[in-house]
């Protein structure tokens, strides 16, 4: 059994992909070639936004909008400690301060009540200027954007949807990628839509923000390649990766439906999986369950390993307790929900090609 099966998927797209690779070898535009622009058009269409701007990774897709807004020292950006480190890292990289907010026990996404309290506390404290919120759509489930947007409007904050794991997910008819001022996704190979290297994209309806992000991803340049208008970075997507994504997009909706079936099948027998609220649709990047205690989780992991059932803990270390973030002065006990999740959560195999027999054998171990 595989935790993630990229091989079966590759077999399906291999021939057209080779054709696309050959076309790139022929035209030779390896960076920002025609595939990149074709992909951006298709991604924008898929999400229903005006602008899709591809870039070199999900991390850069988060960093670039923060740079466009000039966020830096003295600024507070609110996010959760129960996410991949990249979400908080980009804030710290710019010299701004990540202000952590705990998550809901059910969805593992940012707790909106606690978010508002954290914003008010920061304002009262007077040391930092609240500037932005980065909600994370953890494991594929979108965060509560209606409430988040209301809070953002009240306190005049920008919102970046961290959709690294949720491309393909939605709330009602609204696809992940349309929430907030801008959204950032990742095309890391393990993501629901992944390439064969690093890649990412930003999505926005804001023309001027889109223009700035396009410039920042190429060293702050726009019309003149050798005359930088703002400080930028090397954040481009290459043509080969765009070609992979174009071919994967052709089977993406079908794969999403297959992931949905895997999810439904697991849930027939399990009641301790991540909660997906009504009218929310997960991209099912990961299928995660929680156990009663850390001991229970470790016992389960041992049993899964003994039965050759792959499993991974996302995330063993909440960011506020990571050494790299010591300087923020957080301590154990500050975010009890995130801390408890990090002790009790485990992710089971999840991919479109997982069979019912494989799921049954996983469930059998769980039931024991
Ligand atoms: C929630 C989240 N944000 C950001 C990132 C960063 O994406 P990338 O690895 O493409 O830089 C990831 C990647 O795992 C992620 O899961």
C-alpha cells in the first residue's frame, strides 16, 4: 500500500506529458515559456478568478503578496501554529511578527473567536501594527472565510488564503483560491495538484496586486527585464513544471471525485477523522484522524507499521514550540488545541487510486 501513489497517476498522463516535454525541448523556452501562460489561464478559469500567477513554490506564493503590501518589522500577521512551517516562516523572513492563534479541535483550522481576541490584544498592547491574516485550509478543508473576512474588514486587515493543501476544495460553489485578497497554493509533488519539482501559484481578482506580484516574482521587473521597479526575487515557475501541471489538470476533477470516494469509504467506519463542515468540500490532500491520547497514537502507529500500512504525523511540532521560533517567546500551554493535536493526530494513506481492499485492511488495524 502507498501513502501517496504518483506512479499510477503518471502512467495515465505519461504519453501526452512526453509530447509536451518534447515540445519544450524543441522551442527551448525553459523559463516562462508558453506552457506557463497556458497554465495560468487554465488555473484562473478553474478557480474562477481574474488572475492566476504561477511561481516557484507555495512558500513564495505566500511571501510575494506580503512583499507587495510592504509588510515588515513592526507588523503583526496572524496565523496558526498548527500548519506547515512555511506559513509562519514567510512572515518572519520579512522581519514581521507571526502572532499565533489556536485552531478548532474539529476542523484544525483557525479559531475565529480566538483570532478576534488576538487582534484586539495586539492593538491594546500597542507594540505591533496588525496588518494581515493567513488562514490555512488544513489538509484540504477551507477555513471559515465568511467570518474571517468580517473580522478582516472590521480591523482593516489583508487576508492571504493559504490554499497550499486545498486546491480543488470549495465552500459551496466557491473554489479554494477565491478567498481573501489573494490565495497561495503549492504544487509540491505530494499536493492534490502537484508537479515534478517545486511550484506554486497566487490567485486574485485585484488587478494592481496581481501586477505587483507578477513583477516581484521576476526580480521586481515588468516591461524592462533589466530595470527593477521594486525589490523582488527569483520566483518563476519553469516550463517543464507547467507542462506537468497542464497534463495533471486534465484528470484533476476525476481524481478529486476518486479522493472523495476514498474519504467517504473511510468515514463509513471511522468517526474520529477531521471534521468537514456542511457545504464545505475538502481537496483531501491528507486524511487525518485523532486518537484519545499520545500513547494511543503511538500504539496505533506501531500496529500500522507492523502491518505495512504507511502513515505520517502532520504535524508533530506546533510552530510556536519549534526552536527556530524561540525568539517569539511562546511556551508550552499557549495553544492547547494545537499542542494536543500534535500529540494525538496521524494521517492515513490518501490518494485517488487507493482501493477498498486497502482501506479495509487499514480499518481492520484501527478497529483492533
Ligand atoms: C499549509 C502549507 N503552506 C505552505 C506550504 C509551502 O509550499 P511549498 O512547499 O510549495 O513551498 C505548504 C507545503 O507543504 C503547506 O502545506
